[in-house]
C-alpha cells in the first residue's frame, strides 16, 4: 500500500508529510481492563505537559490550527484531532471507549500531539490518493446519518473507488475499524511545518500501543 499525493496538493503544501504503514493480524476487542488502567497513566503524562489555558499556543497545536484555517476550517469549532483528545483529558472527561485499537492510537495521538487515523485495510481498494475534492462528491463519515455533499477543494484521501477521509479530521464510515478488523492501515497525519522525525516518533508510539493491546495471541 502506498499513499500518493496529487501534484496540486504538493504545489500548495510542498513540505506536507504523511506516513502510512500497515499493521497485520490484529485482534480488536470492545474493551480491555489492562488498557483502561493504562489510559490513566497516559492521562497523567498529558496533564503534566499541557493545560487548557495555554494549549492553543502549543507549537504543534498551532501548526494544526494554522493548517485548518488555510483549508477553510475554523479550528475553534472543529478541533484538530489531537487537540480535541488532549482537551478531553485536561477537562477530566477522558477518552471515549470505542474499541481497543482505536483507543490505543487515540492515546498515542494525545501523548504525541499528532493526528492519527486508521482504516480497515481489507476494505480499502487499491492505493490511496490525497487530492482536492471535486464539487458534488459525497462523503459519509463515521457517525454521520447522511452523506455530506462536498463543495470542492476540500483536502481528501480516496482509494480507487471512494473517499476514505477528509484530511486530517474525519474518516469514512465504511473503512472504519471494527471488531472484525484484522489488518490496519495506520496514517500519521502531518501538516506543513511538522518534520518527518516528529511524525515517525508518533507512528512508532501508535504501533507500540496497538501491538501491546491488540496482539492476536493465536499467532
């Protein structure tokens, strides 16, 4: 699997880096007592590093917010993914329990302050392409009741047949991680100004947590 970036996207964002890696043979469960305990450890690390008053001024948060503004998205209304997770932790809510794999990479996202996404690899058809959306394309995101009709110009990721994400904040329903998922494409979502090294460290952390809590013990 590879992710190609369309020339028009590359021209507008020449220093944009996005990482994609495959994790095979995972076991996804509804929840895990071990993972719930581990969440508390990560929460303490996040709380020691950030506070609600100054979070918006963190350099990494700022880069994601600036990118959102450039894409016509108000980051005070639609929060960048990692910032939203960190805010939940700082506000005492903690992270939602979705399933062990999503919960694991959400922890890595909050701890690294880097946006992460994951797709069921067996539902993604062909290679992925990052491009600008065409007017009238439709997108059904996770939790959406009806497809959204795109205006055109949104930054999206598609496979050979359909959209799988509006980058870097909403993933498609059809390729989401479920309890039946066996193989995963993990996407580490960079924005201009973020180095490959920062993204690689976030990717490694996510792989570490996914491997720890989603090992298929039958292999």
